């Protein structure tokens, strides 16, 4: 499975960009990264504050549900892993 990195200077949300890639462009997996998010989302609907210079990203890939035929997509939001 090929994983492509999609880089953006600024986005509303890396999760939104990952969703667009799956739904509109049929991209099966990848990593969306951005220097800045304007409307990032955290867990449980919390706002995700993103300052330029931090790492913001979402990984997405298909997950097969062995109890059904459906394949769903998992979006992992990657937290800031380091700061200088």
C-alpha cells in the first residue's frame, strides 16, 4: 500500500483535507501535514489550537471490518511531537 505525503502551508483542518482526498480523489492512504490549521479539531469535538511552526498532521488508511464487507477509513490526528 503506497502512502503519499500531502503538504499544505495552511488548511482549515488536516482531517478535512484527508477526508476530501478519500471522497473526492479516491486516495486510499496517506499523510496530510500542514504548517498551520485554521479550524483544527481535537478529540471529543474540542478545538485544536495550531500555531505556525508546530507539526500538524492526519494519517488515513483503510481498515477492513472482518465482521462485514465494509471498509472504513481511519483518520489519526498526529499531535505536536516536538517543539524548539
